[in-house]
């Protein structure tokens, strides 16, 4: 489960990276040789609004990935702890049985 948590942490970093890309990289050049970056319509204000919505969506997606990763990591730690507790309980039970056998 820890591997899945690390994978979701990676997805959250990538998603946040896309969000920052939408935030920092905008160029609406109107020349023929220039290629617009993150420009969808003719007006700058509309493009800023569209990019802001994309940025928020990517950040929310990153937050969701972090929450999922935290839950997976927590479950992995609790499973390991429960497994170790079960092993300790089994060992104690075997020791009790061995004491009973030695008494007889």
C-alpha cells in the first residue's frame, strides 16, 4: 500500500505542476510567427479567467491525490502495526502452550 501512496503523491506533484504551468505561462502573441501559449480566445481577460479555472482544477486534483495518498499510507502503517501485534500475540500464545506442555 505504501507504493500506491507514493504513486498518488507523485500524481499530486505532477498535477500541481500543471497548475503552476497554467499560472505562470501565458503568452497571447498575435503575430503570425509567434505561437500562443495557454491562449484560447482573443481577449486577455477571458484567457486569464480560463487559465485560472484550469489552475484551480489542477490544484484541487492535487489535493484529492494527497488525501488518497495519506489514507493509503495510514492504512499501510496500521496494517503493519496490526500484523506485528498479531505476531506478538501468536508468540505469547505459543509460549503459554509450551509452559503448559513443560508442566505436564
